[in-house]
């Protein structure tokens, strides 16, 4: 193509052609363009261009005009001349060529990569792309924007649209950033080829050093765009490693890749967090999405309109949640034999059209396999049906069966009858919901006693799991009430351990509905340890060694240990949800000590044992029961009154004061014996006798030791 076309008349072109042929090549100095920022001007040789040339003093191409003043007329900042202006690196792409018909042409330029000229079609595309982006931000019309891009008929330049869209959004509000992410996800593959999207992001990363001049938070914003693209399945995760290897050291692009990988994509529950970072889906809850999935599947099963079903799936805009579609479609196929063929065909087509990717399909099947035992309660032959569906999907080529774990057909020992378990789950949910309304612990105990749980211990574990599950999906008030109830039920530790084990093992699934499951479940575990419902060693038993290191359950256990190892962990964990449950209002430790002292004095003066135990329970601070033990022992030593010993015996028999708290209480007295001996000379001797009695009753942990020492001056040292 002749670059002078459109700039000169035919007559001028003929004159130019004649002049260039007749001119002595040695009389014209070749055009030399300096790439140095300090030398922007075009310099000519001493002799002027060919006399009579219509191009004297100017370049034949409008875009190549140069100022004759001493000022640098190029965009500043290495090619980025302010917001929305793209130059330098951003324009150094493959749409340039050297024109041999240019009167200033020199053959030496073909070897000079710094001399590049922009294709007019590309210049036209750039201008139109900027206008389209501006209009999209103003209208938020995805369909119209997609049609305008198609009308350009310049698919090979689409990467520039990706780059322009994101770069303009980066300098705007969260609304525009979210709109840009949604648009890319919507037109991916249909309007813009995946390779063009990849190239667009690559050029953005390479341009990070230029972008940061005008957009100071480029590293974080561009990293989030990349992470969002990975989550939306429009950019492969391998992009990160490839770009990291290709970028020069010291480039801001490296910081962008590191931030995307370590700051966003490596975080727990990163998909949900990234998707909501700019306000996306702020009005779209998980339950809403699940409801829409159910509706589209039911409607498809009835109508058979596959095209409409696929459109509905695409309109959900939740690619990271497509495994839920797979899961619900397969379960529906297992429940409705007549709809099986339709549903499998829908998933197959969605896979072939890349609407649902292979990882989401595998994840959907895996979730069903993980819950197949529970599913078997409602669908008796669930395992056989699932195995059949897996075989069909694998044979049709849209499921990689080797990525799934095997479905076990070994008959498992059923600890309770299925009908009893189903009935109890429903009953437990009603009991817990009523408790959240009334806060009546005694009523819960009464209801559970009527269920005869003592004969079926497994139901207690189910109740623990259901209690924590319902509380995690509610506010702090209910979370605190759940912890208080758990410490008031006095379930055997093994049943509580089993309940938490079930929660930990299903944490990955719970995370899909409750994004903060790691923090909440870890706090429930830590609180159970602080309340002496569980012992610290139970955390190892709950882990069981079968959890994957990268699973949500492993993260929960790790966080729980971290919470318990913190300084003053007991008091902090107790107050994590407001403290004190429905019994106290965040009392200070001194207030609790005062309450304990008063209730012990009242009991010693003739109070009722049952009433004293009730008062201790209503303190709502089981992790502080060692103070009850300490004050009781000190009173026994000082007054030589055995009445409080009987109270301790009753509390231990009821499980109100655990061996851990007993041991801790005795330890606190042992530490203060020297001071106590100043008022009670035989304090050490009395305490030694009490230790022996406590050991005889099985109150103390085997780790507790007390040595009376030799007698000096009538006292034990």
C-alpha cells in the first residue's frame, strides 16, 4: 500500500515518483530518527531534499510531521502522555512497517527496529476502540458493545481493545472496573478470540512501568484484573508463570504477577473474594444463585430448550460456581430417570462450548462423591446411579473419570437406622432454631432428653454439627449462644469430637455457602477448648491425619491452634462474639472472681448444692472454673471446713468442673502456698492431704505433681 494515498493528489504523486527516479540518491541524505528522549527532532543532511518535490520540508504522512521548534513535541513519560494517552511501549506492537516509496526511505532502516510506522487501519481501530469503551462505561450495554466490536471487523487488533478497556478502567472507580471485568467475561471467545485476550493482558503487564506513572496503584489494580480473569476462566493460570519468566528483572510487571499470585489467587476462598472486590454480585447471594440454578434446570427438564438453558447459565456470570450446576444437574438426573438424557446432554454441550470447564465438571462430580452416603438416605441406589452417570460422561468425553476418586460400594456399617437419623436431623434443626429465639438452655436439654440420645451417641455428634452449621450462617449473637449451649450440654468429649470432625471433613463444601468458614469454625474449635468442652489434644484427633494440606479443614485447624497459642487467648476467645452468651454481659475478670466468692460464701453458710451448681453454670465462663476450685481449696484450708469439698465433688461428678480445671485450680493453690502459709502455718500439710484425696477421687491429671518437701521449724518446705 502507498502510504501517501489520501494525502496527495494523483498529479502530485506522479511528480513525486518522477522526482524520486531522476534524483541522485547521493544528493539526498537518508532520514534518520533518533530514539533518544533528549533528541526528538528529525535531522536532515546539509543539502535540502529534491527541488520541486511536493514534500519539501514535510513528511508525506500526516502522523510523521515534526516540529521545527526546539521543544519536544512527543508525549511525555516515555510515551504515556497523560491519562488515556497511549504511546511508547503501548504502541510498539506488530502493526508497523517501512514504506520503500517514502522519499525519505533508506534501506538501512530495514535493519533498524527503532524505526516503525503505524498502520492506518490500526490507528483507526485505536480511535474507535477508545470511543466504544467510553460509550460502554456510560451505557453499561454489553450487547451493544459486543455488536460494535463485531462491526469493526478487525479481529486481529482485539488485543488492543482488551488493553484499552482495562487501562481506562484502572484509572476510574470500582464501578467501571467491575464493568470492564464483566464485559471481558461476556465477550470472551464469542467476540474476542482467547489468544487476543491473552495478548492484551501480556501487553498490559509489559506496560506496567509506563502505567504506574499516571496510575500509582497500577500494581495492585492490574494484579486484581489478572486474578479476576483467571477466576472468570478467561485467562489460564499458566499466564502467571510464563510472564514471570519473560519479564526483565526489575520490571513492575513482575510485581504485578507476584501480587496476583500471592496476594489474590493463593488466598483462601479467593474466587468469592476477588469476584466481590469491586462490588460484583453485591446483591447476589449464594442462595440466590442456587435458586436460579434450580429454576433453570427444572425449566430445562420440562421444556428441553437447551439453547435457553445455556443462555441462562452464561447470564449467571458465576464461572467459579459452575460446579454447583454440575452437582445439581447430576442429582436431578439421579432423582428423575426421564430427565437423565436431557441433563447429561446439557452438561455435554456446555462442556463442548467451553461454557463449563473441565475443572468445574470434575469438582461437581467430586462433591457428589463426597456426600454420596448422605445422598443414599434419600436415593437408595445413589451409588449405582452415580457410577452409571460417571461412566456415560466419561465415554462421551466430557468428564475425566481418572480425576475422580472411586465410589465405594462396600456396605458401610450403619450406626443408626436411616429413618431415625432423618427424623432426628429435622427435630434437631427445630430445637436449635427455637433456642436461638428464646435462649432457653434448660428447654434444649429437656427436648434432647426426650429423644433418648444416650442410647444413640451418634445423634449427639449430629446435633453438634447441626448447631455449629446453623450458627455460622447467622450473627454473632447466635454464634455466642451456640458456644454457650455446647458447654452447657455436657456431651461426652468423643461425641463433640465426632461432630467437629464431620464439620472439618466437609469444610470445603461448607465454604461454598459460608465464605468465612475458616475464621468461624476455627473460633468455634478454639472456644470449645477454652470452655473445656474439648481438650487441646482433641485437635489432633479431629485432624485425623487424613486431611489434605491445602484443604479448608487443614486451614481451620491451623488457625484454631494459632488462636489458642496467642497471649491471653482464653479471655480473648471468650469475648470473640461479645462474650458471656445469654448469661453475662461481658463481665470483667474481677467481677467474675467476686461472683464466685459470693456464691461460695452463700453455699458455705447453708446454701443448696444444686443451687450452687446452677450459679456456677450461669457464670458462663467454664474456662475460669479453676478459680472456683482455688477459692474453695483456700477456704477449706483456712476454715478447715469440709463443706466446700462436697461441692467440688458434686461439680466433678456432674462434669461441671473438668479434670483440666481441677488440675489448674490445685496448681494455682500450690503456687500461692508460701503466701498462704503466713496466715495458716500448716497450709502445706493440709494441701498435701487434699491432693491425695483428690487423686483418690480421680480429679487430677497424671501430670500434676506436688512435693511437700522436708519439715523445717515445724513446717513443710
